[in-house]
C-alpha cells in the first residue's frame, strides 16, 4: 500500500522513535566477528548517528561477540533518555565465528545478562528473540518456552519490552498469547516480499516491523532496474530502496547499517526522499522481474 505522506516517527517501547534508525552490526570486524578495522571510525559513526537525530539503535551482544555493544557503551554512555536500544538474543559465536543456537531458557538469561553488562544498563529497552531457523528465512516451530523465558525476565525488570526476529506470523501470534510483542524484525525489501501480509497485520495492531537487508537477494536484473529508477530521481539505490520501505507502511522502522559516517549520512537522507505514486509503482514491480 502506497503511503504518500511519510510520518517521521512511530511508537516503539512506549516512546515514539524516528523511523530511520541505525543497525550496529557492521561495526564489528569481517563476518561480524572480531574488532573493527578502525575503532575510532566506528565510534565516530555512533556519535554521528545521535547527532543526526537517530534515536533507535539495533545491536546484539553476539556481534563481535561483545565488541559492538562495548563500542556503543564507549561512544554513547551515559545514554540520552530519548535513545531506544534494541538488542537480540538466541545465538552465540564459537571461536571460529560460527553462529550457534542458544535457545534454552538459561541461554536466553545469559544473553540478557551479557547485553546488560556490555551496554552498562540495568534493564534492556527491547529484547528480540532471534529464532534460529533458516539464516534469513523464518521456519515454523513452537517458541513457547523461549518467549515464556523472556516474559519471566520482563517480570524481573531486566527486560522492558519483548520483540521477535526471524519469526513467522504463527509464531508472532503464539508469542502474543504470552507477552506483548512490540516489534518484529525479519528480512523484507523490494524483492523479498513474503511478509507483505504480516507487515499489514502488525500495522493494524500498531506494532513496529523492522526489516533487515534492504538490498539483500537482488538479482542483477533487479539491481539494474533499481539503479535506473534511483538515477531518475537523483538518489542512490540504497536511498531509493529505503524510501520505498518508508512509503510501504507507516509501521516500518529502518535500521540500515554502515561503518562509514558518509554512508550513514546518505542513508539518513532517504527519510526525506518523497516518492511519487508512479515511482513507487515502478519500484513495487521490481519483485516481478525474472531472477
């Protein structure tokens, strides 16, 4: 559904945040593992994010591991009251950097405690349960035990709000029977449209949808089509893809990641990019192109 007027903010964790946020994953080393190549540049990106008005940062203690959260703490602590930090639990890294499931209740508690320690917080604003199905595609299966464990952590005051990542619509409904869900974070973009119905359902409930990989999975044909449309409106392909997401639904919050201050500034400019109905339709049709 085309939304010609873009709202600047949307509710998240009891506050209204700007719809253009920042994802901190790329601040770690290659493969989201180990330290950044340039630590000072990483810290500068985080400081610039706040200077640009970003008030929603997405992170996880398994980025690095630990390193990304430690960078956030070094650059931004004490945190402004307006900042919402969203983190994820449900996985750990081995010594080679592989992603391993950590879905048992004790694992989830340790994940929360690791995030609290490395971010230097007493409570986490939002914790997303990362469901370890396919790497970027949800798979069905009960998450009752995991969500119940997060609900207990919420009752203890260690977690203020609960979200889901890599979840199906069925899993969202199951989780909502246990605890309020404030956001869902899945792969979604111009090409990956499996969540169209979920986006609209969550919008009707006033729940944020946070897509990751805004340019992920594009074939050369689709990438070329996006580049031509972007050039026609004087924007980069990334800015255009982000603008399409902002026009797609008012509950979509963006968390594009970068380790460059220049790229961060480019991404933020996408929030001011107004698409006409015709350009939006052209972008919408990219998903129908052959792979």
